[in-house]
């Protein structure tokens, strides 16, 4: 049956129930976020054991933490934009293989320099995987569920952190730190194989590239089997043949881009400082090591809840109100923690609530990044936003290392966390377009 009507692909995705094909793609993207969180968590927990075996002081771990984050920055800004030329699925698979293989190599690191290099290269793979997973998941999400799906995807990172804590607790005492990196390498490689076999390429990306291939036709038939097999799809004129980096600042987007980057940067300063240095800071306040591990694990568990709730909250209360309220809650919690950091119960309770607030904000910002930019430049937009955020994540651990070397007390260290949160609040408050429903998805 020959179709005579023209149709935008976005209407096919937005107006139908979510198919099993879409759920499968989204599920694989969530698993990528889980492995990102797993890697981020375990390096902090393994730091004492690694420094002891390789014979260097734990204070030297600041550059190692940051090496991985520098790699993530480069991966996000290089491999993210490449997906706008080569495809989301292709770059997800390449990135996942890269960080899985390098995690395995890390298990054999025998010197400080080897560990530094391995963490950098692992970071490159991680940096390329997450923005492409976000872009692909958002492009398979109906508009009515997009924020909820993208923020739920981001719960994978704190969930992976929780799983990393559990895995470390089980393996480290028996098999040593090497075994944790082996697990952290095998899982991504297995996931890359699953993605190659079962994850579809983004249909929006294919139609934007003017695809009329058999592969695309079969994909559409699985997405919408009720459509005629020869259905014609409108292809918008805003296509690109290169990596559209300059478009982040043209067409009136420069303001939205900058006001997204500022809270991305500031929020990840806070988040990665907590994940990387909370155990050491609490240990310096005479808490047992187990308290620090428990605090970070609960911070991550709170992040799971915060990410799951974030999309619903933003849809109900509006984007700006939700993000500003969460950052204000974090600032109040940081003040409370500075005053009562000696109490075991208070530390664990506040860590959980901080996780809900801070990681909820990050999930919300990621959702905004997928909405601001159209399909032909979504990989670039999300990749650069995450890349700018990674600069913040580099600064967080370095700031912690500096404050500890200056022997600041615990109260002042936690109070310092209010500064980046305040700057993020100002940027979000200025950005009046960051309101619920402000961004419209464009064709395809």
C-alpha cells in the first residue's frame, strides 16, 4: 500500500504508546548511566587500599580523581559531537568498549603514573558514553514522558554508585582492589555487546540524515507496525554535515547555552567533591572509615530517589522553581552539617537528603540539555553541557584536596559548598526560559 501523506517522525513517537523497542533502547541507556556511577564511586572507595599497596600518600589521589574527570571532559566534548555525524548507537558502543577495556587494564596498574594514565583513558570512554545515552534515550521518549524518562535514566548514576559501594565492600577485603576494576571492566564490555545486538539506532537521527535504507524501514515497522510500509516522512531543512559546535551560540542560543553551563558546572563541583572526599573529610573529623563509606552510599541512594522524582516535580511545579528549591535545601543542609558534623546519625541523615537534592538537580539539568537543542545538534549540545560540567567535577576533588592540605576544619569545608550552589541559583533564576514547557521539540 503506497502512502501519499507526509508525516514527522516525532509525531509517530509522541502519539503512540511506548513500544518494547523504545523501552529496550532506554533500558540500555540507563545501564550505561549505572556503570558510570559504578566507576565514579569505586575509585574513591578504593583510594586508601590502592595508595597503601602502591606506596604513595592518599593526598596524592587528587590528580588521579581529576585525571579521570579530565578524560570525561574530553570524551564528552569529542565523542558526544561525533554522534551527530556517526550516530548515537555507534558512539555509545565505542565509548562503552573503551571504558570497559581500560578498567580491566587499570586492574594491572603497578605505579602511580600507570594508574593516572589508566584513569584518564577510562574517563574518555565514560565521557563519550553518557551524553550519547542521554541523546538516544530522549529521542526515543514521547514528549509527554521525556523529562521523566531522562531524569529516571540519571538515577542510574547514583544507583551505580550504590552498587559500587556494595561490590567494593564484598570484594575488597577478600580479593583486593584489583578485583573491583575487573568487575568494572567486564560489565561494560558485556553491555557493549548487548547494545550492538539489541539497541536500535536513533530513528530521529536516521531520518534527519535522509535515510531511506532498509534498516530504517524495518525500524519504523517495529516502532509503528500500523503505518504503511512506504510511508513518507518529512525531513526538516535544518540538517548539518559537520559537527555543529558553533550553533550552540547562534540563532539566539548563546544565552540559553551559557545559563545552562553555569549551574552544570557549579552543581558538579559540589557533587564530585562529596563523592570523592566525604570519607576523608569525615575521617579527619574522627569518624570511623565505615561512617564515610556509609555517608557516600546514602548520598548515592538519595540520588536514586531524587532522580526518579525529578521529572515529575519539574512537570508539576515548573523547572526553575524545582531546581532553585533543591539548591536552597542543599545550602541549608550544608550549614546544618557544618554545625553537627560530629553526630553519626546527623551525618548519615543529611548525606541522604543532600543526595536527593543535588543529584535531583543534576538529573533536571540533563533533561533540560536534551530539550534545549534540536536533533541535528543534540549530541553536541548535551556533550558540551556535560563537558562543562566535567570541568566542575574536576574542580570539586581539587578543591577538596586543597582544603584538606590547608587543614581547614570540617565545618568550614562544608560551608564552602554553599558558594557554588548560590551561583547556580543565580544562573537558574536569570534564565526565565527554564520554565516547564518552555522548550519545544523540533522536527523530526
